[in-house]
């Protein structure tokens, strides 16, 4: 810091000290302000980036006809399909775990819990007794083996190349109650509708019972549930076709899988 010296004429000895004139006081203040280091001027804080709360874009299939039939087309199809199936299975598994924890709890349910159970019963087409977890609800709210979902999508959509898959996002040949083919806004919607169909339609009650039995034993092999798809298609060899696809592609399907239980 620079040192500022006052002219000698402005100074006096201690024995003759007198009050400084007002002009001198002003000059002293000015010199002191000049000698001070500049103060940092605060800048307005930059606004924090806002998180994108918009939902992710719905997934649709590329035109897989552009790829030659074989490994490249298979991989491209499974790369899109498998993560969607795993996400939907995770959603079902989380719901199931919540219901089972609620069923085993001794304390009364909250109002929000009662409302959620009621909503799930309605969604899965069941009349549930208030305050209780219906055993049929637990049979319906459960994942489906990834490999089984994948081979059905492969068979019904021709590895994603059928017109129904390309134009309607319908990977499973699903029809309305009037017999018309359904159309979906996204592949996620198609997979969710397919899983709900297996989990609620009366035609698959035996499949759900078999799944519950196997799940209690610790594992649900896809072959065991494929054997229960008697009413899914009119083809007599439908299950044999699915089992053949499973044998030839199970390893490829699992290559794109994570750790989601099914």
C-alpha cells in the first residue's frame, strides 16, 4: 500500500497540538479513500439451470426392413425392445413388493394406502375387500419372464418388420374386443398392454396360477409359461414355434438384459 505523508506545515508538536481545520479533515478523508484497495462489486448470481421435466420421447421402432435378415436385424430389434420390457417388469415387481409389504404389516393402513390398493384392484379388474390384499391381486400384479415376452414379440411382429408393428406399434398382434387390431402411441404402451392382458384376461388364469406356483419355488422359467399359452393364437404349433425361437435366441435376448427380476 502506498503511504501518504502530510506536508510538514500541517503538523504540530504534541505540546502545541491544535484542532485541525475542517479543510484539512476533508483532505485527509479523500487521501485515505484513494489509498484503499478497490472493493469487489458483487455480480448478480447466474440463474441455476432448470431440470427438464418433460417426459422422455416415446420409443418407436426404426424401419428394420433396411437391415438384412439375420444378426444385425435381431440385435437392432432387441436393443429397442428389451429395455422397455425390463422397465415394465420392474414397475410390476415394485407394485408387487409394495402390496406384499402392506399385507404383512400389522399397523393400520393410511388413507393414501387404502386408495392406492383400491385403484390397483380396479386396474386389475378385481373386487377387493376393503382393508385386505386379495390373493388374486398378487397373482395378477407380477412380472412376466423377459425371454417369453421377447419371443412372442419376435413371432408376432417378424422381428419388428410387420406393417402392424411399424404403423401401429403393435408388437404382439393384439386385437380389440371387436376383433380389430389395436394401435398404440408407443412401444411402451404396447408392452404395457400386452402384460396387462396376460395379467388380467380370464384366458390366462392358469398361466398366472402356474407362475405363482413357480415363483413360490424361487424361479419362473419362460418355457413353463409358454406351455400355458394355449389360447393366445389359433395356430396348433404356436407354442412349439415360440420354444424354438427361445432355444435359438435366449442368449441373444439376455445379452441386452440388466438385473431386473422377471
